[in-house]
């Protein structure tokens, strides 16, 4: 009997040892995993098939609500942001008197106000590809990518611009990898950089941070990870920099995961979203005055469209996704391949509430959260505009739905009872369950009655093929309610109807004939609530395909509208759009 007990005990010990060893090798997914050693990280990557060198995204994240700043002598617009108090880097920045513009491989500093005295003060050239920048009082923060030692690095350079004619570099930090996105809260800038998690000659190329002539290698034991089998991995490093205190050391946190596609930032947290096999892996990183700490991970079904599909509110994280519809056999249904969902998670990123199977067969084109309401636009043949009540995080529900032609790719809050949508008009196909998109469409929705939203007004620009950067980048959108002002850059396509004597087919696209800014008066008190005030272009000699003269950003200082392309700044009166001045940025 004793022999039997000893054998059983020995077997249990052996099995337990095997289980422990198996767990170490398989890296079971749990919250807040960290590697125990460099060898464990190396084995982790060796066992995965598809570590890869990521391709570059030329665009960075987008979307938000305009912020108005006041000066003693005038007021001015600022970058269109998503979260109040969380600034977003852009290719153009303004401080009320000066404009900072990325033009080619240089940052141009312009004395912009008063417009009649506008002049270029200085240029800052970099040896690399400029991405975006921030302004923080007398400090300019510039992000650019460059190569060093055959490795792409993201450079964060801080300039003292107290003398705009003579910017002085105050410090530079370089991070291995490609620039992804950034935010600024107070004096702290948080920068996301992506680097391939690859093996070079059998060794892991760990991310590095260079500062003040020193190189810090992110050790394997500092790296958090998600165990997604058979998927390409990258290092996403978040670096925090105090742009006012030169002596304060930067802080950082690194996550090894799949390809980070979107980043949402609140005043206290950074959320990274990673698409993987029709689900979204989420990481929450807590931030506070430059301190960074990994806090939680989780996942939801479906994939996100962009940063506006995510939101944090009163201790909950909300996210809208699109996912496949599966048949009883587990295969995706081909007739209605997609459905849409809204999930509510707690701060541990655990799902506590869900609303699934929204608009079967359609996909999300835009989302916007405001307090306890989520505005959601899906599309396949018509545009359902949904109002979703999130006041009970455990039981979200659809309140109202509006079906109209077209769709909105960007939603902007006019006020608490009205929403602006920018997207495309559509025409239903004669056969098939889809529609042909047409010109750019601006809509004004009345959401006063949450059970019956209405489209108060709409304005359509151009024929099929007309486009606007606002459809992909919210920072190109300028709106000011007090000024009744709405401005968007537009590339207008026009169809030669003489070629189609029996009517133009809905699928025919026009040729681009004009590019510039459309300036609107938008007001609830007007009979024509969206009224074209005028148009402005930078294109010279009818060369509409010269992208260097395509207006990319618009802003105002006082009663002057500034339109900005890669080559030019033009200044027009907001009263009648008469031209005041212009600057060539390449002189």
C-alpha cells in the first residue's frame, strides 16, 4: 500500500513539473504578462512563424471636436481634437500670432497676424521625413523619421522658439521604429512608436531609446506581451517627454503584440487596439504627469474603424466594432457577411455590457461618443444613423434610427442636440444589394428627440469621384459654432454629361477639375442651414493635379481665414472672402 502511495505521489510531482514546464513554453495568456528573461523572449519569437518588418503607414490617426482659444486681441482656431485637454499632433499648428507649417523636409515658422504683415521668419530643416508637431508655449516639438545604422528611428526634437527667427534645439530623443501617433497633456508629450519584433542573425533586435548621447536598450524583462499564436509581432513603445523641463528624464513602456492599428487617449489612459482574426486585442496603459504604467489587457469581437470607435467615460471604456456574421456551422454567412457591435468594458478591460448584431450586412463608417450617447453610422445600401443609449453600462440599447441615402465618414458635434456628418451621397444600384457613392455630402442631424433623429439639412458637392481629406483625417475639418463657420478642403470631380446623352450611369466617375476649400455658413437659425459662403483655391495655371498646391488645412485668427497647402498660405477675409495676402512657403 505504501509503495502504491509513493508511486502516485511521484506521478503527481512529475505531472505537476510537466504542467509547469508546459506553461513556461506555451506562454499562456494572462493579464500583465512579462518575460522572465531574454532567452524566454527569444524562444517566444522563434516559435512564432510570422514576425515581420511592418510596412509604413504614411498617414497617422485622426478625428475630434474643435477647441477654441482666446487671446487678448483676437481669437483663433486650434487643432481639431477628440478629447478636451488631450492635444493631437498635426502638420500645422497655431498659437494666435504665428503659424507653424510642415512643408516638405522643413518646418516653416510664419508671422501670421496681422495678415497684412504676414512673413516667413525661419525654416527648420531635418534630415528625414517630417511627420507632425506640437506647440507648447515657447517650445516646438517636432517628430520625424530618419535612418541610422540601417535602422529606422523616430526622432523627437524640442526647440526653444522664444525667438521665432532663431529656433534653438534644446534636446532630441530617438526611438527605434516608425512614428505611429502622439498626444500632449499639459507639458507632457506621449509618443507611440512601432518596431518589428524580429530576429537578426538569431538574436532579438530589442527596441532602443537614444537620449543625451546615451543608448537605453529596452530589456526583455521590461516588455509586456500578448500571446497570439501564428501572428506577426511588433514592439509598440510609448515614450513620455516633459517638453518644458530639459533635465527630466523620459519614461517609457513597451508592449509586444500584433500590429497596433488605433490609439485612443483620455486624460489618464492610453488604449492600444490591435486587430487579430476578427477581434480586437486591447491594452490599457495608465499615464499621469509623465509616469507610464501598464494597467490591463482584454479583447472584444470585431475590429475598430479608427480612434473615434473608442471612448472612456466615468470609469468605463466603450468601443464600437464590426465583425463577421457566422452561420450555425461556424462559417461566415455570405449574404450578410458583417454585423456591428458596441461593447462596454470596465477598467480591467472586462466586458460588462454589449449590444450586438447592429445593422446586419453593413459596416461601420463612423462613430462618435458624447456622454451617455453613441452616434453610429453604418452603410451598405442606405445610411442608418443610430442613437445608442449607454447610460446603463450593463444594458446599452438603441434609442432611435434614421435611414437616409448616403453615409457619413466623420461625425462632429454641433451642440448637444445636433450633429454634423461629412461623407458621400449614394444612389442605389439597379441590381444588387448595394449603392454607388456619388459626391461629398454634408448633413446636419437633429438628435433632440433621441427616438426620432432627423436630417435637418444636407449639401452635396460634385459628382462621383469628388473627395475630401476630412473623410479620412478629422484635422482637416474646421468648425466654429459662434462664427457659424464650416470649412473643408475638397477635390471636385465633374462628369462630362455630353458623353452620356441617355443619362449618366451611377457608376461613372468624373474627372478632378478643381481643388481648394469650401467655406460654409452653418446655422440653425437660417432657412438654408448649410449655405455656401464661397470657395478658395491655391491651384495655379489650372494644374489641378499638382498636389503641392492642394489645400490640406484651414484655420482662422480673428476675422481672417488662412488656407494652407504644401507650397502656400493664403489669407482671406471671413466677412466676404476677399483676398488679403499670400505667402509662398518655398521662397
